[in-house]
C-alpha cells in the first residue's frame, strides 16, 4: 500500500495536505500489518513538451537549493525523494509502477496549460496504479482557489478592492486553519519498500550555472528551504511585535519592514495559509488603530488576485490585458517563436534597455533597484514600481522586455504576479495604475529614501564624474508618454 506524493511548487512538509494524507495512509497500513510506505517525486518539467515557460536563472538557483533542503526534510520522515527531468505524463506513471503505488496525491494547479497537463497525468496514472487505485488532489497554493471568488452575477473580478473584500468575507466564513499542521511523524523505514535503483541527484537537473559563479550575493541574502522560510517569518513577526511599522514603513527600501517571504511562497516552502493565520494572531494583539498586519494580509490577497486573473488570462505574460494598448507605440521586437523571449529592440532603445538592466540609467533610485536585483535576486516592491514606470513610460520600451528580465533575475519570479504587476505598472493590465500616473523617480527618492541610505548602498559613485547623466529628461519624457496615452484613448473612442 504505497502512496506517491508528487511535489511541484510546494516544497514543504508542514501544512501539506497531500503529505499529511499519505502519512495517515501509511500509519493505517502499519496498523493493519499489511505494510505501507510513502514515496515522493519531483519532476523538472520539460517546458517545450508541456508548453510552459522555462524557469529563469535566478529561479533555477533557488529551486536547486530548495530541492536539496526538501530532500533532507523528507529523509527525516523516512520518505525518499525521486528527482526526474522530462515529461510528467510518462514519468509519474513510470515511477508509480516501479514502486507499486496504489495511491497518488498532490496539490492542484490552476493555470493553463498546467491544468490540462495534470489531467493527462491523472489519466495515465489511473491506468498504472496497482489494485483499487485512488488519486486525491488538494488546494494549497493560494488562500482562495482561482475561480472561487466571483461577483454577484458569477463573473470574475477585474478590480482588486471588491475582490479582496469578497475574498476576506469567504476566508472569515470558512477559515484556512484546517490546512495547517506540523510535519507528519516519520512514516517508517523506506528501505522496506522495493524501490527502483537511483532516486536521481538534484545536481543532475542542471539548474546551476557551472561556468560562472554569479550567485554570491544570493547566498549572502537567502536561505532557501522550509527552515529558512519559517525563520524569516519568525524574524518578521518579531520585528512587527517590536516596531509595528509594516503599514507605515514598508515603502521605504532602506528600512527592514517587509517580510521578504515572496521567494519562499513562490516555491511553496511555507504555506500562504500559515502567513494569513500568523497575521490574524498578530492582529488580535495589535493595539494601533491602523492594524499593520491587516495591510500585510492585503498583500497576500493581491497575490491571490493575480492568480485569479491568470486563470482566465493564460497568455498574460505576452498579451496586453487591455487590448487597446496593442496599438501603443512601445519599442519592442517580438521573437520568431511566440514561446521564446522577445528580441532586443533596435538601436537607441536596445542600448537604453541594456543600461536599465545594468543599473546605468543615470537615475539613482532606478539604478539602485536594478543593482540590488542583480546582486540579491530581489528588489524592494516600491522600487519595482519605479523601475517599471521608468522603462515603460519614460523610455517607452515595452513592458514585456522588463517582465522577461525580472523573470530571469528574480528569485521570486512568479508566473502570475510577475506579468500581472508589470501590466499594472505599464497601465495596460487589470486594475492598472493609470497610464497618466508616472512615477517620478526623483520625487520618489526624496519621499521614500530621504536620507539617501538605499541609493548610497547601491550607487556609491552617484556624486562623482563617473556617474552618467539621465538617459532622458524626466519631465519631457513624461510629456511624451502622456501624449502617446492620449492618442490611444482617442483611438479607443473612435473604435468604440
């Protein structure tokens, strides 16, 4: 009575309903003296076969180290982790047959083409599982399942505020506490199972760049894995308990007020349900009228909102949500294959894009953010909005170029949040920042880095001859962007 647990972007042992169920079945089998066990599997899915997006370099770095830690955590429970690369439609069934599995469990996925892929995996697995087969799937990636939060006329929300209000009502009524739980007790000695030779090495997946060691800053900044996630949550809660400054100071990049939990959430090393409940517990003890941890919960719901929108807009990383922006004169150059990244735009814009990527725009806050990104694999959220606005509005370069750069360089590059947030800042997405709202990077610096601490850390040459002049004039480029926006609005009115 062996159960196969298929791990994907849920590399944890706590708050993991499929693993909890598998361990319960193993204990039942032991009690009945029929024997039982649990086998875990991770598949690095072939992007072309699955028609999915290949991981960026920073995400691969994180995944490698997360899998190494996850294997150790599972080993403590007596569960072997098999690691494979290729097409899960064949790999999952083959391993199930090799270990004589009678049951399989995993967390649901909600976005195409992954939904179709998982359905095909299930279909093949039903032919393979021994005996009276049983396959169960569970929710666990989000607070609310994509598609479950709808308007009164059963449509998908397109605006965040009413979505968040409805989602909070649902969560308060149903709660998420039932998803919480400590890691299961060890399920026994996996050696008693007749396991196939070779679980596979994480190193063999080829996730790390073996030619260049560019991740020294990553190693300084992060501890991938479940233990690192819970330690970071504990530090965040302790800081909030002492200072309670999340709501008032989270926009200041030099202040350690944010949680920095996004990459841990991205790979499911900690459950979003645990973060929600931790915030609820903190709220019960907050005396301040502003309730900072309620603001933190709003950020978690923003993540859910992006996932809900991707479920109905699967092409969001390539297509403007507001289709009138298809005619907007952004500088861009599509690649020959729609699945591949765009090519560099020509001449002036190509050089400006490279300067932006390297943090050499001559705009201090923008350059600080881009250098922080390259060194640490992350960027403060306020600064993300500023650098995105500079690229799409002041430079007039297509948001897809920025989105693809973030996809490759962010350790928390998320299939839903990354394109959703880029379209938001560019003005062409759902509930978007209005196009005429252009973040002035100079006034943003004055307001949110008033002592220059953040900029000084990343742009030490700012006040020297070595620092370049701004790529374009802040005020003039804003006027150009606004004029282009008015043209798009006029065209939309004519078409309408």
